[in-house]
C-alpha cells in the first residue's frame, strides 16, 4: 500500500508518497503562516462594487484577497476568514494569499482562529498512511528524492520516445512535448508521464499541455481518452478541455500552494538553503559545522534556522560564502579549525 513519508526539516517539511520504492507524489511545506486551512480574524480593507470579492488585512498586516463576502460586510468590518490558497510568487509579480469568509452561514457558528494544519496533519486526511521520519533517515534518498528535485529544477522529464518540458508562467503551468514522429504514438507515450508528473511535482491550478498536432479528430479523441484514463489512475480531480485542432489541452484543478517547480524557479536561494540545512544536519564527523555556499543561499538562512541547526546538532555553526558556487552547489562539512 502506498505510504506517505514525512521529513520535518529545518525551515521545510517534505513528504513523498512511496509505492513499491517509487515516489508517486510529493509535497513541500515552507511553513508560511497563511497556508490553506488557517482560520483568522481579518479586517476588510475594501470590496469591489457589486461583487463578493475584495481584500482583507490579516493580524500581522498581510493583505489577502477574499471571496464569498456577505452583503452586509463593509469597509473596516471585522470578520473571520479561512485561507484557501497561500501567496504565490511568479515571474515578475506576486499573487496574494486567498481566503473566504468563514462561519457566515447560519446556524453554523463561526470557527475559532487556528493555524494552518501541518503537512503531516493534511496528509493524514488522505487514504494513505503517514509515517514521520527521523532526521537521519535515508528513505528519501533511497526513493529518489534527488532525481525528483533535479526534474523540478530543470523542468525536463524524459519518457520512452520523448521529453516533457515543464514551464511555470503567470497564467498557467505549461507542459510541452518533444520527440520524433510519428506524432500519435509520441503523444500517447507522453500521457502516462504527464499524469505521473502532475502528482510527483505537486502541480495544480491551470495547466496547459501542448501535444504534437494531430491531423484527424479520431487521433485527438484517442489522446483525450488516454489522458482521462491516466489522470484517473493517479487520483487526479479537476476539469479539462478536449484537445483542440492545434493539440492544446487545458487542465484545471484546485490550487492551494506552489508546486515544486514554482518553488525552485522563483525561490531558488531559499530552496537551496533548505537543502543545505538538511545536509548539514546529517554530517557525522565531529567538529564545528561549516556551511559553504553562494552568499545568496547563506543569506536565506535566517537566524532562527541557524539556531535550529545548532540546537539539533549540538554544534557551533559557521558560514563560508563563495561567489563562485552555483546556488545548489553548496555543501556542509565538519571542521576543527
């Protein structure tokens, strides 16, 4: 039976759904306070005329967009909200967190303020069991975590006969399919890889798939049927369009958080910092921990994260910034000097 493995790291919680030694799904949580599921008091900043939408201020000053506003809630009013999507970074812009008015439907009482559920708590609501791993457990490595992260970084996923290229954009996540003809076998061969990739890289929201163009309606329908079957097999839930004459298909499903691809594309230094902290926690040799990395990566290790590393390992921590290192080429080692 597939099992969720959860690794609570420093600044980051990671989870993989493993089936027969293979990662079939993955999630990452950076413990942002305003994640899906958080409930909080908020103050209405404004609402759009004739609409149920507007913006609110959360207790720490964060602004979030809001939907499902009751008609009698006006500027400055205090109300309870539930976060439905975390804030998202995109190329050239930043999307605010989203929320909805909570507890406004009588006779249900308004919910009490509550933090977002942890990654483990969220996964406990799925059909698969959840196991929390210790800091020195190597199950992620054995299942292929590094290969998964490489796919998320490059956006390149090979399949028999071709390659997928994943590109996050402000409008949607795009999946392009490349490979030699004949084009119908190429498109059909890409379908299982697409369905697996959506789960493995935690891709949701609006997804555009650019299949190789097909000459006949029958070929397009064959690809549609294959895509339906592959998505259903992975437990995907959402809506999709039929393939148009240019080979384009759009998938739409609920978006609650950034995908692995988006996190690595728009927060590369922070992602590299979390990976470096994970590596540092596992250094076995005695001595002071030396973190050697690009300055941007070391700058992304906030003092509380450095303190957590020192607490977990019982060691002093030093930093060695090196401009010549790529962001993900940092390393940790023990030193006696």
